[in-house]
């Protein structure tokens, strides 16, 4: 049996195609609440009132008020250390991909590129009649209606919505090609998103899970780092042989 090198000797610069798979825990350090657990979003709000097509069909103004408030809140948040470190690693290794379940746009704000947003974005709207999408940062929106007259809706994958095929495809392709998977801050309980890292785990590639607590799938990872997203990513970066080290 081969001996695993200790996590504190892992050099990220040795890997060619790194995939980060992120969830609400990374943005918790930007001040954005997670969904589950203490203080979690879904402990205060019932998704059936705010985050499904049925709720929108019943009362689009109520659902929009909720999302406008989330847009306003998130617009005042800044990328956390974890988002910034991932963007920095991407600058060193342009083949790095970021697959996120988050809708807050924090990875992009930290200047990450090639961010695959599995659950859509708070910053995009969609016209269901014309099947068009547009990125809009106005708060509040100038109009909740498309030029065609239909209600725009947030371009978010709500409960019971399917994932976007194209995003799913590029995400699967990235995990099937990666040689290192780093999962950060997700409870790994929401499917089908939670199946995506499993594809890399099944291939036996080197994998690291960073989370405040163990998850149902922690045992499948090569390494688990229990604790804060930012601090753990910082130590991984600090021990790696990138030419310019991150300065915080
Ligand atoms: P969850 O709220 O389910 O899980 C967040 C995870 O992050 C938990 O396991 C926490 O322990 C961990 N965590 C919290 N703070 C952390 C920190 N500072 N550092 C590291 N880990 C931390 O969020 P997700 O797994 O992202 O869907 O939820 C998945 C999906 O469920 C979301 O994308 C959302 C939700 O319904 C949509 O909005 C469509």
C-alpha cells in the first residue's frame, strides 16, 4: 500500500487541472448566510413561498421582493479570503475551473474566470417567454417585465427546476479531466449538484474537502480539512510552490 503524503506537504503547483467545487460555506466568510444549519437561510424562509416556480406563478411580486432584497444584501458584501485565493490560483494555473452552487457572483467579483454556476445567478434575469437571459446589476431593477410584456424571473435554479444542460455538461467535463478536486463549504446534500464531485472521487484523483464539519461524503476524499474555507485555502496556497505567494 502506498503511503499518502501528509496534507501539509501537498504542493498545488504539481497539479495541472484543478477543479474547485464550492458552496455557501465559502461565502459565509463574506457575511452571506448559508442555507442549512444554525442561522441558515432555509431555517428562516420556506422555499415554497420564495424559491420555486409555483411560488413565482402564485405571487411574482412577493418572490421578486425577496430576491431584490437578496441582491441588495449581497451587493454590499465583498469576496472573502477563500474567493480571492481561488482567483489567485487560477491566475497561476489558467486551466483551473470553478464550479459553484452559489448564486452570489462572489467568485467573479474576486476576478475568477470560467465560473460554472450550477444554480444560476442572482445577477441574471430570464424571460421565460422569449427564453433570453440578461445580466442586470441595477438595484432595484428598472422593470420586472421584459420588453415583450412577460414577467422576468431570476435566472436561478429554484427547487424543482432542472439544472441548465450546458452548465452541467461543462462541469462534468471539468471534473472528468481534473487531476485535483478541492471542494469547499458545501453540505453536499443537494442533488444533482452533489453528484458532480463524486465523479472525480470515483476516478480516484487527489481530492480535498474543506468544511467546518464532516459531510456524508467526507470519507471518499483523499484529505479532509475541518475548519474555515479561507484559512485552509491559505495554508494550501502558502505551502505550494507558486512563484508569487498570496499577500493578504
Ligand atoms: P449549505 O448551507 O447546505 O451548506 C454549507 C456548508 O458550509 C455546511 O456544511 C457548513 O458546515 C459549511 N460552512 C459554513 N461556514 C463555513 C466556513 N466558514 N468555511 C468552510 N465551511 C463552512 O450550502 P450548500 O451546500 O452550498 O440552492 O447548499 C447547496 C444548495 O442548497 C444551494 O446552492 C442552494 C440551497 O438550496 C439554490 O439556491 C438553488
